C-alpha cells in the first residue's frame, strides 16, 4: 500500500514536471510574444550585425526577450544571422519570429530622380539601402567598371535612370551599381538604339542632350520641341548655346560655389569650359544633370520643325516661345529679360 502511494506520488510529480515542461515549451515556442499594437513592425539587420545588435532591435518589440534568447540558441539562430529587412507581425510567437528573420527578407522600393552628380546620387541611395554613400560612390566611380562598360566620369551619371526599383535592403554597393547597369542595358533596346543611330548620336550623346532638354523644360509635352531645336542646330553646325551648360560650367568654379544662377549673363558666356556651348559647337562631353525618362524619349522622338530658337514665356511660367528667325527670337528674349528685371532678378 505504501509503495503504491509512492508510485502515485512519483507519477503525479512526473505529470506535473511534464506539464510544466510542456507549458514552458509552448510559451517559449508557440505563445504570442509581441509587445506592440501595430499590425507589424520591421527590423533592419546589417550584414555585419551580431546577435547582440539583433537582440537590441527586438527587445522593445517583445514581451519576454529571455524566452526568445533560449529558443534562438536552441534553433542555432544566434550563430546564423541573416541580413535584410524583416517583418514581425502582431501576436507572432518566438518560433514564427525566428523563422521570419531567418528566411523572409523583404524587398524595399528604391527611388531616385534627377540628381546632378554621382555624389548626390550616392547620398540619396544610402538613405534607402544598407550600403553607405562612400561605398556607393566608390563602386559607381570604379575605373575597371568604367573601362569594361565604356563609361567615364562625364558620362557615368547617364547609366542611372530615374525610377523606382525593387531591391533587398542589404544590397551591396556593387550589386546596386550592377543592377542599374542591367536596367540601363534593358532600356537601350533595339528600337532606341536604332533611333539614336538615325540621329547620328551614341547613347552617351543622347543622354547628354536629354540632360540639357530636361534642364530647359520640365514639361513633357514641350520637351520634344526643345529637342528638335537642338537637333536642328546640330545638323547645321550651329552652337547649341544652351544656358544649362553655362550654369553647369559656372558651378564648377569656386566663384559660383553655393550660389544659384537665375539669370544667364554675358560674363557666363566667357567661362572657359568644354561645357560652354556658346564657345564650342557640338555636344558637351557629358551630362549636366540626370534627365527624366521623358527627356530621353523626347530626344529619340524629337519634334520635326524649323525652329532654331526658344525663350522662356513670361506669361506661361515653365513654357517657352519658339522662333524660326533670330529677329523674332530677339523679341521673345527681350520680353523675358524685361520680365526678369520686373521681378528683381538681375543675376
């Protein structure tokens, strides 16, 4: 009888221990362990992060970080960290969280538009992916990459087509650059290459002209007409006389650092630079900014007409008046100069 009582006691104790163990396993693995009220939260794990850095991000999001630690150790996550952007959904268990941050790297949307230098582009991209601006700029300016893909400092900006792209947050600087090259090569399909050839222009020259067109007008409906003016000038050997190229040249000089040129003056036309299209005929050696896709298409599908001149229209801000003769252009230009003076804009 006494032995039976002992056996019952042992059995009950075993059941209690098993029950406690089962409860602990359930609470460690399967019970909800999130401490936030939103539907989901995100963590960003860098390629160099250790479990310590991951834990620091997780701790404010979880009710019981110690139970998470125990399961992470058991599932060997602690020694197998994955980089990327990861979602933690409300009421997830520790097991679900570990599975998510181990294998569910989420893509991010990387967007950029109209940066006027590789330095500014690198800074813009660094705000959206793990790679920092220094690494990005080094990858963008890599001389071996230039040589292999026929770019140089003056033309490299044209490889980056302004748009939104889906990438993983932990994309490296080199991988970002290579993805942009892939997008660039995809853009320059057979049809566009044929149109460029018909103009007698290379891809780099189309991009350079598109950058001028974009700086002249942000109006997609007007860009093909402006492109047509410049094509007409190129065909007859007339200097482009493009104000955006003068501003670009001026901004390279210490004198114009941290200034905004609102009115192109004769003094700007004397600047010694291959970008001074008042002094030198033909296209400049590279881009003056990153053109919109609309401006690139405007060059490739320029409007055929006989205009050789255009001046900003003071009555329609953002648009221009076009002229076939210099005398008519001078009338249009004087009207705009008068408007600038009336606004107190003298330089």
